[in-house]
C-alpha cells in the first residue's frame, strides 16, 4: 500500500524549522556514508572532466557555442543529475526500508516536508557545486559570466525540484538500496545522450533535436544555458518552463500515486 498523503500546506516557520532539523540529520548521515559522499562530491567532477576530454571530437561550427560553453552548461545539468537524482534515489529507499519514513509520519512533519527535508543536503551540495562550476568556468576556461542570473537561478531551482520528484518516483519502484544503482540508470543515460549534457542539441539533426527537447531534463538545461549564455527568446523560455513544470507535475503525481512509506519486503 502506498498510503494516503497528508494534505499539502504552505510551509510556516514551524515547518521550515522541522525541515532544517531533518536536513541536518540527513547531512550528518551523508557525511558518514563514504559511497554517497563520493557520488555527491567527486563523481560529478570526474564526469565533467570526461565531458571536456570527449568534447574534442565535437564539431561545434555553426552552433554558436565554444567548447567551454558546451561542456560547462551541460556540466551544470550533469551535477544536478549525479548529486540530486542519483543521490536521493538510494536515500529515499534506505529511509523507507529502515522504517524511518514511517516513523517520521507519526510526528508533526507532513509528507511533503519529509520529502523536502530529506532532499535538502543533496540540493545544497548540488547548488554549491554548480556555483563553483559557473565561477571556475568564467575564470579558468574564459567562459562569459552569466548574462541573466535570475533565469540561471530559475533553471537550477527547477532542476532541483524536478529531479527530487523524479528520485522519489524512481524510489517507488526500487526494492533495495543496491538496486537503486540500476533503476536510476535509465534517466541518467537518456539525459546524458539526449538532454545536452555531453552532446549539445545544436549538433544533432533537427528532427532528433526536436524529440530530445521533450525529454525531462532538456528544459532545465535550456533554462540554465539561457541564463548563462543568453539567446533564449520568449517563445523558447515559455516552452522550457512549460515542459519543466509538466514533467515535475507528472513526477509528483507518480510519487503521490505509488510512493511507499513502508518496507517493500
């Protein structure tokens, strides 16, 4: 049984205090888990490095992107996937199997507060790494500073919210922490191949690029790229925002419908 969700409500001071407390507890557990800490801190750096190496083979002529711009804008999306999505799927599964989520539901925390509080450490680490990536890209790789900072922030926030919801949805169908390494792969691979994390959509054939723009993470990458490099017109902005909101709503529906609060075995 997935259980009935507690009614959603606007977070007040008490709710924010409870989520911060849960977030601090989750951060402590994260710092003690070497594997999770490696995935959150070191693997994104390695993946961005691999992207830089493989980008030598890309023909960026006519795309309007430099090699650094292509790698770093995709790298921000890559950090979000690795830290938020791949970090939270096993976290939600572990807390469910350990009956932590079930116990938390007996207290003052609402279901949404439990999900958000559990995600706070991963979200904070991801945003911090993205800030470092933006700053280092501007200094080391001579990439222009963000042209539309508010839009870049919107892209980061939408990415964190979307991938948190996707992580909870994936956890709904994941039996064990070990199997989370498998159930999280489809979204990772689809995003790497088709959402502009490694290969900019501008180098793909038009029809393929049009299909890839409908993928869950593509809209987030376009918002981030538009905020960093500019060039996103009103129509493109509305399309990206609409797709990001639509995928987030679909993921939230899946969580509310199928998420389990008790162990699956």
